[in-house]
């Protein structure tokens, strides 16, 4: 009888142990399956990320190639960049990309990244952008004196808001004196703190004040070969009418002397331009001037850069790397666009300014109005300092 009870208890214990083992086995199998599933998801996710990163690298590569292609003149749509199975450094992922389109319809980049079994495709359109996207932009400092106003015109409701700013993040790089008004956004360099970069002494800014998300790259300026190869006509020192594109060593006008631009003219001045008191650089009603300047520009008291067209598109001044200073004491309104990445630009006059200025530094020492002409954003493939940027990214 006791043996029977003993065997029954032992059988029950064995049965219970088997049940426990089965439960633990089921739990272990479930946990193993869960871990395996999680690992598979992790592998797929990491593969997707690698494939997506490769696809994005393809977009960047294609954009770089398109901007390099801009350096080859004339532009040719018949050989747009492409790449196949290009590897990423330190990674087994590859990408392929194509650029399609033309100048009339626009360009589209499509890039596909592959890593293992994962594949991702991304696309974007390209937009041609010129140097005058902002009203005023500097590499370093910008100083607007008492009661100065920065406004814009020729704009529509669809235009992105006017902007002024700097790449700098140094304290006090932007100075806004009493009663300055900016009808738009004000931006500082990437990672900059606006309240530190901007010294605000009572200005009004109607738009946003913020830091850039990426650095504004000032494209280098090179003199067109057609001008570089010309024989220099020497210095201009007296009343002169220029009716053909040319190269000169300098312009050095005495008091009340005048240089008149007649026709659509491109000039390369290897040295300085100096306008004496009441001297004038005049652009006629049916004329335009594109000026490449190797030296400095000084417009003395009551001198005038007289753009009779009153169209900033008709006067564009490009400062080369050797151009370090531009100073204007105009006796009349200034209509023109200045792009001079290595130049300190000072506007001393009390007249109004119409156009755009992109420079190393900018100072407006008067209470006049700076009026940004939005049409300066309209560019062509042959304009100076243009480059492609990405728009409308999608996956």
C-alpha cells in the first residue's frame, strides 16, 4: 500500500516536472522566435537605412556633377551626368543615379541605393540659383545705421520673403542702429545665436530672425576668357564714351569728368576705379554694364554711378578676389547689383539704393532706403556665379 502511494506521488512529480519543462520549452521557443524576429527587423531596418543613405549620396553626387558641368561653356544638354553601382566608402552599399530634362522643362535627379536585399529610390528637381537671392548678404559683418530701411519691390505673393543676413556667428557681426526697419527675414550663420550675433539698438524686423541651416556658399568669380585675352587699353582719365566691350588697367576720373556706357557692354578693369568729386560713370537709357573689377572702387563726394535705366539688372559689378574695398558717396540714387565676396562695401551717400549687395562686409552709413529688386533672382545658365540647388525632394 505504501509502495503504491510512493509510486503515485513519484508519477505525479514526474508529470508535474514534464508540464513545467513543456511550459519552459514553449516560453523558450517563443522568446527565441521573438528574438529572431526582432533581429530580422533590425537587419531589415539597418539595410533600409544603408540603402537610403546610398540613394541620398547619389543625389549629392549628381548635384555636384551638374554644378561642375556649369563650368564648361557652352552648356550642353546632350551629356547629362549619370552613374552606375558606385560604392560608398567603408560600406557594401552602392548607388546609381541619372539626370534627365533640359533647360526649358527643368532637370530631375533619380537615385537608387542598394544594400543587400534592400533598395531605396529618391528623386528631386533642380533649380538654377544666382548670387542675388538675398537683398544684402555678407561673409562677415553688416552694419545698418540710424533710420536705415531695407525693403523690396517687383515682388509677388508667390515670392519667398526678402532676406538679409551673414555667414558669421561672431558676436555683434550685425549692427542695427536706432529706428532701422527690415521688411523681411534676418539670418545669421549656421549654429549662431541671433541674440548674440545681432546688436539690436531698437530695430524693427517684420520677418523671422534665425540661424541658417546650411552655409551660404559664395561662388568664385572668374573673368570670361573673351575679356581675359584682350589687350589692355590702358587707363581712362578723361571724358570717354565706351561703345564696345574692352579691358582697361584702371579708370581714374578727375572732378566732373564722365565715362558714358553706350550699348550692352562688359568691361574688365584690372586695377582701381576712382571717380573724383562730381565725376560720373553713366549707363545710358538703352545700355547695360557688366563690370569685372580687379582693384578697388572709390566714388568720391557728389560723384555718381548713374544708371539711367533705373533697372538694377542693367548694372552688375563683380569684384574679383583682389578687389578689397568699394566705397560710394553717390549724389543720386544707385541702381545696380554688387557681388564681391572678398570686398568691404560702404555706402556713404544719403540717396536710395536699388538692387542687391553680396560682399565680405557691408555698411550703410545713411538714413536712405535699401530696395531689393526681386527680379534679380531670375537667372539664366550663362549668368555669373549661378549654381544648381535641390528642390521638391521625394521618395
